[in-house]
C-alpha cells in the first residue's frame, strides 16, 4: 500500500487558512489532520467546531480529526455532522473505549485510537480488531514542532506485530517530528499514514514536500 500523508493543520498560517486549505486541495495529500485540544487533557488549546465547520466547507480531502480532549465521546454526533472520515480518540481519555468506538462506527465514521508516548501498545490487545487506525504520538501531545521520540520506531514494530497476529485491518499512523530523516524510518518500520505539520506547512514548497513523503515505500 502506498504511504498516506495527512498534513496537520495545527502548523498552518491561521491568518490565511483559506489559502492553506486550497494548497492541500491541490496537493497529493490524502487526508487533512485536525488536532482539537481542550487545555485539560493536553496543556494547550487549539481550535474547536467553528474552525472545523469552516474547514469542512472548503476542504476536498477526507478529514482526519484527532481529539486531544477529555471525554471525546461527547462530540461524536457533532463530528459526524461535519462529514469527518475519521474520529480519533485517546485511549487515555476514554474510560469506556469499546463503547466509544462502537458509537463512532454507528455515526458513520472510521474509528481511530491514539496512544501517548508512554502508553504501551499492549493496552490495545482486546480492542485492536475493532479499530480502523491506531495513531502513535511520537512527541508528547499538545504542541507542534517537537523533537521526535526515538522509541517510536520500536513501538511501531510492536504494533505492526500485534495487528498482524490479531488479523486486524487497522492502519498505523504516526504524529510528531515527522520530517526528511524520520519519515523513511517510520515507513520502513510499518507506518501507513504520516502526519506532518511544520515540515509541510513551513516548507518553501509544501506540495513538493507532500509528494516526497508520499513517495516513501517500505
């Protein structure tokens, strides 16, 4: 399978958001990654539904919505109403994770589960067959532009083994510090979807950078 690229809007120029979305529409990006933060689960506040609704009206790529918030199940219906393709919730923020995944599916979306850097992949053993994607955070969630955590490579390999052994069809997505040096190693380790923020949006030629990430093969 070709590598999927999901640029992270968190690194975009919010004064010229329409221009940034048009660039994504023209590009070879597969999805658009949207980080929703509440200042409680993570120490930052990003954007909420007014911005999501505005983006959904003009973005022609599937929306990959990542909730870094407490009790994300409160917003399943609202996220589905946007037309989001993927709703991604943190394992650490979801007390009843199986129920939340069921409700996301019932709302017509794909269900993703995110793990923080310190959360082992073994916590997903009993749910891996029910999820469409697992997002591994390769930095501590909350802020863009952080340094890549090296243990992520081994973590990807462990998750790939779990997916293979369980017969799950889940994709592996990685977010944090994805750039020219780390991206090839992540794809070689078994990553399907690369989330990249600063590396894409701060590039001199963002569309060329997206093409470069998409060209990576295991």
